[in-house]
């Protein structure tokens, strides 16, 4: 079950003025919070970092000039409504626009929650034909929306069609179900994925705060990992949610301990109505440097921006190179994370 209106939500939380004055606009994702997630929110804390991710406020109604509905230019890179081919070797397939719970920071709000529903047979066949004629594509992100809103048999069918067109296609299952509604993850669901054994699957989660790693969520992810499907996490750096090194250190270590590799930490995209979530780059990079000092290589995510106008992903880290290639000596000078200076010299011949 879930809560889908401010009226219902008022029974659970004491809503603030900012929350009560939210207006649903053409680009807003619907209000929908699962009971599981709602139970994790502290009703007495208006600044609860979980509340901030799912309860809309009037700040969402403000658009900053630099923002756009589609900053990653997914639409011009799309083939049909559902297939985004932005990088040569991989595609994203938007299996559905529906999610069990909507994140206020959703970057794909041009598409998410429009209630168009699952991809049609034609969308699936068109995407499969595209895979067949583009052998350079080795990976597919099954995303949306949340693809696990589809039934096991719908997913089984869809994956069967894609793997028939491209048997060695690696499929990433991009979902927030382990966080929003962990009981969706069943032995049957995992067995269905496993039955498509011609290529691997990866589970891509989006844990943004350590409190989202509940016992149930951990068990849901463990079912995939135990079945040989590795789990990777893509967090979004969000103001008022996780924009400090202590929270992210705790999150990344807890993820790693539960066999979920911290993969990306995304800078918020410049999507309409999300300015209040974005963290200034300088602050983001300071947090990244601090995390690099504290975390193991395995626990460290790559802080990354997906550049506007479809520029693609670039790593965001302060440079450790002080002086690049000194032509005479063939040497490069670096600063160490602790503030020292070191030099690497290229081979003489
Ligand atoms: C981010 C993204 C990918 C995957 O990129 P990786 O760096 O391989 O994780 C693929 N397609 C689209 C459209 C993306 O936005
Ligand atoms: S789960 Fe993903 S697609 Fe759905 S609202 Fe959240 S960020 Fe958007």
C-alpha cells in the first residue's frame, strides 16, 4: 500500500507550510510513498533526509534558468519512445514510466510517472531489432520508471526477446524496489532472471542514505547477490539528504559490507524544479576528497556529472596533477591526498 495525496499524508506526518503549498505541475512526478518507506520517516523531524526525498515542497515549483526538462538530451538520442542510445556500447531501455514510489529529485521527470505504462510489444520488438543491427551494443540498462513494476512474466518475456536478438547482452536491472518496497523481491523473481543464463545481470540500486539500508532491503539485495547477480549502487548527491562526508562514509561502508559496490555518486542533473536539491560543485568536490581519504578503494564511488546538452558523464574530482608532463625531464608532479608532493618520471626510451 502507499500514500498518494497530501490529505492522506497529513495523517502520518505533520506537514510544513512548504509541503502544503506544493502544486502538482506538468513536470512533477506524482506524489506516491510506499508504506514501507513511510514507516522509516521520523514524523517529528521536518528535515528528515528520507522525507526530503519523497515529500514534495513548493521549491519544486520553481525552475531556475539553467534547468531544462531533458538536460541529458535523451530525446534526441532516442530510437522510438523507449530506447536511448547515448554511448556506443550500451543502451537504456525505458521498460515503463511507472514507479512504486516517486523521488522528488527524479532526473527523468520528462518521462517518469506519465502513466503510459509498460513498453508495448512493438516497443520491445523495435528495440530488439535495433540490438540485432547494432552488434557494438554489449550492455542494456533496463530502467524507466522502475522496471520491477512489471510482472515477472512480462519481464521474462521482454528479457527473452532481447536476449534472443543479442544472446551475450549484459543487462543491468535499475531499480529502487529494494528501498521502496523490498517484498517485491521474491525467489521467483530472482529465479526468472537466473533462467536467462546466456549473459550476466547486474542489479543497480539507488541507496542515498544509510537509514534506507533496512534489514528487509539488505535481504532483498542479498537474494540477487546470492544468485550470482552482483549489486552496484548509484547514489545522487542531494542537499539536505547526504551532502556531507560523514553520511556518505557511513552509507558507502554499509553498502560495501552488504556486498553492494558503491559505483557512482551523481551530481544532481540540471532538471527543472530540482535546484533546491543540487549541491555546489566546490562542496561536492570537497566531500569527494574527504571520502577518498576515508574510504577504501572498494567503498569509494566515482563522483560524476552527466553534462548538460547531452555532453555525457565525466568524473568530478579535484586534480591531483600539479604540473603535467615537463618535456625536458619527462616528469609529472602530483599532490598527495595528505598534502604532500610527488613526481613520476616517464621512461627515457
Ligand atoms: C549513464 C548512462 C549509461 C551507462 O553509463 P555507464 O557509465 O556505463 O554506467 C548508459 N546509457 C545512458 C543513456 C546513460 O545515461
Ligand atoms: S525510482 Fe528512479 S525513475 Fe522512479 S522516481 Fe525515483 S529516480 Fe525517478
